C-alpha cells in the first residue's frame, strides 16, 4: 500500500475522530441534548462524507492526479477505522470509566425527546378514532421502555455500534471511491 494512502488515511482519521468526539464532549460539558439530537446525526454523516471526499482528493493529488478505486477506498477506509475507533474509545472511557451515571442522564434526555415527539404527533392526529390513538401511544410507550432497558454504552454495544458504523460508512466509501477514481492513461 502506498505511503501517501496510509498517511492521508491516518491524518484525516485523526481529524474526523476529533470531529466525531466533539459533540460528545460538548454534550457532556454543556448541553446534553446534543447527544440525542437528529442534527448531531446529520453533522456526523456530513463530516464523514466531506472528509471522505477530501481524503480521496488529497490522496489523488499526492499520487500525481490519478488514483485507482482500490487506493481511493483504502484511503477512505483507513480514515473511518481510525476516526470511529477514537470515538468508540472516548465513549467507552466516558460512560464506563469516567462517569458511569452519565448513561442514565442521556437515557432520561432521550426519553424526554421521545415523549415530546409522541405528544407532537398525537396532537396532529386530530379526530382519529380512539383505538388508533391508543395504538399510537402504545408504540411510543414500547419505544420508551426499550430506551430504559438498553445499555447503549456497554462495551459489547459500543463494539457492535463500531462495527455497524464501519459497515454503513464503508458503503459510502465504495461509492465515493467509484466516483472519484481516475486512471492514469499512461498505465493503460
């Protein structure tokens, strides 16, 4: 594997790792709602995609303007492995070593958000039959019970989340590598 590919993957992985850690640290220090916000999910998704494009572009530039599909994907994949490892490591340390009670605080915030959503959508139901309204409330109550029972920051859950995140974002990496690859005509 080319040294530029590894170096760019690691460097961008460190940058992305910091960007992934940032909402957790800000949520812990200032505003817990960041940890359950849909905007935070959008931020993470955009950060991964934008830095994915950049890591491939920088690798392509370092390779003289040409990059194979394999090289583009390798650069991106190294980046997401490094970044999600750092994020998972921080979550493990924060929720299992530094502040074991913080998981309950996050759950309470998530429950409050779910109840707020339930109330909003219930108000939108207007003159719906009572059995439909009851069924609607039951589904939200089940979701709230699931939140209470889950252990999202246990080591096993964090490992599972790490694996799923890598798999999901690897698909985007395959697409980005396919779009951004550029063959050297001299090698054909």
